[in-house]
C-alpha cells in the first residue's frame, strides 16, 4: 500500500503489506534493526536524516488534520447522534431507527466489555482507574465511570472535544471522577502502570505507528489490566499475498484522504504486535456484520434537512468526510474493511 500520512500518498507498490500498509506504519523507523542501518553506506546518512525529518513533519501534519477534523465535526455528530462517537452494535440483518442507533452505540460498549471479560458482577475485579484513548467528547469515559464507579481520564487531539467532554462531565455531576485533556496517544502523559482498564474505541485507525500505539497502551496499563482496542482494519492477507490488490489500495487511499488516516493494518497485525509485547489472553473478533446498518444510517441522517444544513455549516473537512461515507459502505461490502475488536491482558 502507498505509505500514507496526513492524507498524502507516496506510491511504493513494492512495499510488503504483511504487517501493515507499509512496515513502517507498524514498527516505526526507530524499530528498524540496528544492523540494517550499519550496513548502509555513509553517503546515505543525509538521506536518512531528511527522511526522518519528512516523516516527523508528516506525522505532525496528520495530528493537526485529525484535530481540525474533529474540532469541526464533533458538534454536528453530537447534535444528531449523541455523545458516543462510534459505531453501534446490531444483530445481523436488522434495520433500525435513530433511537435504535443510539441504543446500539451503548450496546457496542457493553459488547466490548463482555467480549473482554470485564464485568461489574465481581466487585474485586471492577476497574477502578480507566483511560479512554481517543475519547471524543467523552461518551465512553462517562459511561464507564458511572458503570464501574471508576476514575476515568480521557485524551484526544481535539481541543474542542476535550472542552465539550469536560462540560458534559460537569452537567452529569462527574467532574470529580472524569477528566479530559489534549494529548497524543503515541506519547501519553501518564506514568507506567496507572490504569486497570485501557480503552480505545475507534481511535487506532488514526495511529501512524501501530506498534508504538499498542506499546503505549501496554505501558500505562497496570499489571493484570485489560486492554480493549476496537478499530477499523483491512482484511487479513492470504498466505499467498504480500499486499492488498491495487483496487483495494486505491479505495483505502480515498478513505484515508477523507478521514485523516495513515496506513491501515489487519487484525492479524494487531495480534502479532500484542504477542511481541508479551501480552496475554489475546483475542480478536470480526464484528463487521454487527456494524453493517451504521453507515447507511449515518448517510440517511445527513440527507435530512437538519443534517444537511448542519453539515454545510460544519466546514469543508466535515463535508469531505460525509462525501466519503459511501466508500466505507463499499469497503465493507467488498469484505475489504473489517470492524475488529482486539483484547488482551498485561501479565500480572
């Protein structure tokens, strides 16, 4: 896949997609074998420095694009869909109303907890400290804080989201237990081993270095903590494949342009990363069929007078994202895009 950051593509069709759209997306330049660097001639050093600088610039551009996209679009989303900025979980084949969709978003949270084995039934196992990585306007954070009577900290790249999340926590009487800040998921402002539930609901797709992302989740997790990642992936590669098909790459690139996504990876890649970090009880599931009604419903809501007029007021980035929604449906229908959950546990 073309190596992608901040919606720009560098066409490198020979790069392997076994671990990601490009290997650098998963591992990052810092994780290349030292021997590989030593074997290169000295004349390559300026090129390496320039490449590293370009990568850092692209990553900053990606973060800026993500922040601005959610600064512009979050108000529209909340107005129509509520405070949970993620897919809903449905029984396969159902059709549902807007009210059903909001209930389905809560069900997504509950199904993720159930799949990972996090329960409120045993008081001794209830999480007491939760981090919500990519928290949006704090829907999951407040829900988990109330459900488990826990302290929760949420991080987002969007200042608008962080402020709105705080305001909603105040309204709900949770300001003493739920806090939000602007921070990078790849450089989290938390000490090691701080949380016994690490939650990432549809933020992993924005991460340019998937291994660093999972590594940060594991770093801030306490011993024995549960890590839950719900994210967009591309399909697993067949044993005979080194890359996705050109038409598949083209479709994903268009989606990346609209939603400020770097290279995609598969659920199998996440499993490999978790194993490399010695995480335990690693499980994954494909919930693509369970989220199938979601994007058609979002499109229908955008075509209402309320949705259409709000969309026009939200700015070009939001409009561009709305125009890309049929591409998401196409990706799901072609079995290219997978809605995946990956859960694991940090060793005791």
